[in-house]
C-alpha cells in the first residue's frame, strides 16, 4: 500500500469516526427538539380553542415557568428525592434478585425450561394487581411502593440477562474454562465475548459443483500435557476389557433461526452448528461438514499427544490442518439428484508437531500411528451401520 493510499484511508477513518460522534450526540438532541416542537404546536392549538382553556397550563411556556418556580423554591427536590429513592430501591432489588436468576437460566438450559412457563405467567400479572398483597405485606407505603417497582422491573432483568448469557459464543466459554476460569468469573469478565467470532478465514469458497472446506488453525499459547500415569491407567483398563463398547449421545435441536442448531452433549453448554450465508445460514458457527473436520482434527490431535506422552516425549505444540472436498449440488436432496458421490470425497490432513526427544522418523511414525487408531478418523474411513427413523 502506498503512502498516499494509507493517508487517504486514515482520512476516511477519521471522517467516519466524526460522523458517528455527531450521530451519537445529534440524534438524541434532534429527538428532543422534535418533541418540544410538537408540544409547542399543540400548545398553540390549545390556546386558540376556547374549549380547551382548562389545559392552557400545559403549554411549553407555562410548564417551564412553573418548573423554574419549583426549582427556585426547593419544592422540586423535596418532591423528587423520595420518588427517586423508592425507584432506586425498587430497581436495586430487581437487579439483586433478577441478575443471578437470569445468569442461572442462561447457563443451565434445564433450569430455563423448568421455570420458563411459570415465569411467563407471573410476568403477565400487572404490578397493580400486586398492590393488595403489598399493602398487607409491608407496614409502610414506601415499602409497598418499592415492592411494586421491583415486581415490575424484575422480569426484564431476568430475561435480558438470560438472553445475554446465551449469546456468548460457547467457544469463548470453553476456552475460558480450559484456561482455568470458573463459571461465575467467566460470565463476569466476558467483556466483548458476546461478539461473534471473525470467521472470514473459516468461510468456504462455494462453487457450482464443488466446495472446498477451508483449513482451520488453533494457536496454543501454553501447552499443559495430560498426566502420564492417568494415561497408563486408562490404557490398562482398555487392555483388561478389550470388547467394551460405550454409547455416546447427542441431542440436536433446531433453534428456529434458519439453519442454526443447538447440540446438547452430556451436561455441557449447547454446541452450535450453523451454515454460511452461501448455504442460507447466518454464519454464526461452523457448518456440519466443518464441525466434522473439527472433530476429526481434534481426535487426531488427542492421539498425537497421548502417544507422545506415553513414549516419554516432551510436547511443545500440536497443530492439525484439515481440508476436504464436497459436492453440494444436491442441496440436501432438493437440487440436482443425478447419481454422484455424496459427502466428503477427499480429506487432507497435515499434522504439525513440536515434540522434543523424537527423531524425524519417529515423528512420522507417531503421526501414522495416531491416524491408525483415531476413532473419528476410522468412523469416516470405515463403513458404519447407521439407522435413521422417525421418533
């Protein structure tokens, strides 16, 4: 990029910042000006019509004059302070109770489904309907009013907090937990984590007859290997019962937002799978094929680390690059239905390993060994009995 082009880009960026600043300040001022203007016109109409003589005190001029007198006499503050105090207490109690409840609802889907119906019913009850109960519960009017304000404000706090927690990308939450963050600390320190990940490097190039899934990379700042003794114990358990078969489960739920799906596994937060815009999705998460590549890469990486640790080598880093070719012209059975190979037709895997204590030949054998015994790789490579039926 030339110096002139860089200067032009800086000027354009500065202009954009100024325009945003003007919009932030100017838009509210414009709204106030329009409101006062409409109010002033309505006052002129009231003054011009004798039938509305009793409402002339509501014009702009008389309202501001009366307000000035209240401020000068001190009556404005004496009348406002008690109301502000009650409102502040009511909002405070709504936050103290509603925020933790919202955090819990957003964090645990089972809890949200349990309380969703009763909360929605209570939410529809008018705060005024609680007035008789408030009068009986509290000895003072102030207490009753604070309760009514809290009853009105708690539901927006609860549901907005729960919605905010669910908008946090599960990838960021998993990353934070892997780095040792506790659940409450992760939610408290999330800052910009609710922003969607920049997936520009993960978007596939869509062609008419072929789509190549882009390679993905993960940078690991520090590497904490698994415990070798625990690995040996797990290996001995497998040798003791080599015919043991474990059933794994996943429940996939269509979220109702185009092709976005929530996948529930064990008691973990929902794993999101979406489609890119080229495939009519919102691009909020990897698509199913990319998720398959992610599972394949992760399984190979697990095997690489486990076998390196078992051999007593020092692992500094592991990175697996994957890309696959897939023909999508059938469009899930709604497009071209001519005979063709469906699904991935080729997958290329490159394993980058930073391991001390092993020769180049030993590292090559390690990669081949990890690939040979990878459960996910063998699931893709070998025929698997699959049954599909309506539940």
